[in-house]
């Protein structure tokens, strides 16, 4: 799964618990995040392979 941080346009890996691979809780600012089919662009550990 991928999730897009709308204010920055960065696409992150999304884990089943609602956090990104790099450790951001997407439930805290739910309106900043949207499901995405795009390629992950976050380069932090946990998001990039
Ligand atoms: Zn990330």
C-alpha cells in the first residue's frame, strides 16, 4: 500500500497499523493523507526498499 502526504506530494509506504514505513502516524492529520497508487517517493528507511 502507498499513501500520499498531500501537502508535500511525497508518497510513502503505508503499514497496516496506519503509520508510514518511516514512522509517521497518518491518523493524526488524516486530512493530509490520501491513498495512492503512485510509486513511493519517500527516501527514508522503512519506506524505500
Ligand atoms: Zn516515508
